[in-house]
C-alpha cells in the first residue's frame, strides 16, 4: 500500500486546492505546526525521444530558519495532470542547497550545466562522496510518486539558519531535472537506460569523445539528446513541470537535526592509514554502473542476480532515523549492513503493473523505506558500512544506480542540546552528479 498517501486527511485539502488552480505560484498551508507548500519548477519542453538535463537556479523554496519534514515531486503538464513514466521517464531530480553572492543580480535559471564559479557555492550534504558528487539534500527518480519521504517528529533537516550563511551571501536552492520523453520510442527501456547506440552518441555534452566500451549511461542522454523513434512516429512537443511539495516546521529547540548521507555502491575507496589521526579516505563515486547479463563473475546466490558491493567507513555515526535506496529498472533490492553484519536498512523496489501514473508497468514506482524506532539502529563513529545492490542480470542494463540515502541523528531528543555549529562546509565546485 505504499502508493497510498499516508496523511490522507492532510493531503485532501491540498489536492482540492491543486485542482482549483492552474497558476504557477505556490500556496502555503498550515495544519498544526506543519506547513506545506506546492511549487512548480520552471517549464521545460519535451518532444518524442528528447531529453532534458537542466539545472534551474533560485527555485521557489520555503524561506526562513526551518526544519524540512518531507519532499515529494512528480512531473505534470500545464493543466496539472500527472504524466506517466512511459511517456516522460523521470530519470532523476535532485534538489541542492547553495550560497549565492549578493552581488549577483541576474540569476540564470536555465543552465544545462552546473554553475562553477565563486558566486555560487554548493552547500553539500554530510557525505560521503568526493567533491560535490551526490551532494544533494533531496532527490529521487522514477520511484518518486510511491516513496515515503516524511521525517518523524521530533527530527528534521535544518535549513535557512542565518548563522550558516557567509557574509555577503544568501542561501538558495537549485533543482536538476533529468527527464526523457519516450513517446514513440523504438526501445523505451533502452532510451531510459541511455543506451548510446539509440542516441547516436559518440561525444558527451562537452564534446569529449565517449569510450567505445561505454555502452550507456548519463554521458549518452545529456541535455538536448534525441533517442531513436519508431519510423514515422510524430507527436507534439509539450510543456512540463516538476511539481514539488515541501512540508516543514519552523525551527526551534525541540527539533532534533538529522544529517544526510548518500552512499554509492560504485564508490571505490583508497584507504591510507598512514595518517596518525586515523583513516584518511579518498572516495571515488562513479554514480552509475553497468549490469552485464548473467556474467559469471557477479553471479551469487539466486542464478542470475547481479550483486554489486562496497564498504566505506562513516566518520561520524549516530542513530538512523530514515533510510531508502535508489535503483533503476531491473533492481531487486539493496541493503546497508553494519560492520558486524547487522542490517541497518533494506529497501526494495515496487514495480507498477498498470498504465496510469504511479502504476506504470515495468517501471520502479516506489522504494520501500526504513523507519527504525529512534535509538534502535545506531552507527558507531568510524564504523565501516557495507552496501549491497542487487539487479536482475537476465538482461544487460546500462547506466543503473545503487545509492543509499540515510538520515542520521547524532543525538536523541533527551540528549539534545541546542548548539549552533556550522554544519555546512564548502567544497570545490564540480558537477554535482557526475564528476567531470
Ligand atoms: C526563471 O524561472 C521563473 C519561474 O520559476 C520565471 O518566472 C522566470 O521568468 C525565469 N527567468 C528566466 C530568465 O527564464
Ligand atoms: C542515428 O544515425 C543513423 C545513421 O546515421 C540515422 O539513420 C538515425 O536516424 C540516427 N538516429 C537519431 C536518433 O538521430
Ligand atoms: C495497477 O494496474 C493494474 C491493472 O490495471 C491493477 O490491477 C492494479 O490494481 C493497479 N495497482 C495499483 C497499485 O493501483
Ligand atoms: C528477471 O527478469 C526476467 C525477465 O527479464 C524475469 O523472467 C525474472 O522473473 C526476473 N527475476 C527476478 C528475480 O525478478
């Protein structure tokens, strides 16, 4: 029943409002302490087979010193209708926080690249990939309609703390939307898996040539790429939006902050213990990988399962409040283990078996989530975690992902004392998703 809205009583008035308005603005609703707003991203246009991979800067976002409680999103058309994945495949959306110099007057909000300059500094999450890679606060893919994101009380993601914003800067938000219109596609799954041959891709969006052994992935379905259509297929271009719903509470001492960690199964870590302070680690998250069809070297257990695994230490531990994995079509499930082998969280995809938005046959339409009783699942400081991501290896899959997103509270409510440390830190700017 993952697809049924949890707080139905709460969301019905929002739905009524949504149907009653087609305006592009937002509205804020308050019930008890929880506030909620629905926003639309800037408009993007897609014709059959086409791709957008855009970065929109300065998007609408709740203001003030607050704790975010949930973040949901979906693709809609101009009339507000939900668009099914077999028409517009939502490869991913990623929402990130950054600091912008107050000297910047005009913010370009439709850049197909992430801005790399001293006027825009990404404020990444707590880790653990290199540079800005996977530094987002929120983000999901095709599973977005059916995946729980709420953070239980008294926890929340703290944002908008003026003490964390450097002098001369302000806090802003950006969204990266990667969507593929597969109407009329000769091979819909191939287009969503960014198979290079379907896109005639030989160079990436920066004109660098793509290795011949790279069969598919983000390099081949960049912004403005075009996937192969059935002969003679014609379809209209249409205007779409990412509609996102944010819930939050005003910040106060009763809210316990959680840190965001994203672990990537492709992370290969160079460990060097020559540092007397302990482990000095050098992460290398590649974000995507290829599942070869039933290759002997990855076979484990169940016949054709493709198993990918990585082990990485988490410098600062804490109590796991929420966990969810991200996989693509073909994914069977993903589990995060502690150093002693205990399960920290297991997250399993659900596939649709119909036609309508939220139940599209063959697509991952939701991921199960973990809500351990606060205090019951603890990660120790410096503990090495093992992430396992399993795909069905019956067919080859390109450009798949194996990410795990966890929210960790360093203190439980009764231990919690307000302290205003600077939790944000600055990293050199690089592409947020794929390091260049
Ligand atoms: C940026 O996006 C906003 C909507 O979020 C829109 O009103 C505005 O016109 C856009 N600006 C540019 C320069 O495209
Ligand atoms: C790819 O290239 C082939 C041969 O040049 C051409 O027939 C085909 O239409 C191209 N496909 C796309 C999607 O541009
Ligand atoms: C999905 O669609 C199928 C076929 O119409 C239907 O049997 C099933 O109940 C639907 N599932 C959900 C979750 O709505
Ligand atoms: C793997 O995929 C094949 C078809 O592609 C399917 O028949 C099989 O049931 C799948 N196995 C699992 C464990 O999902």
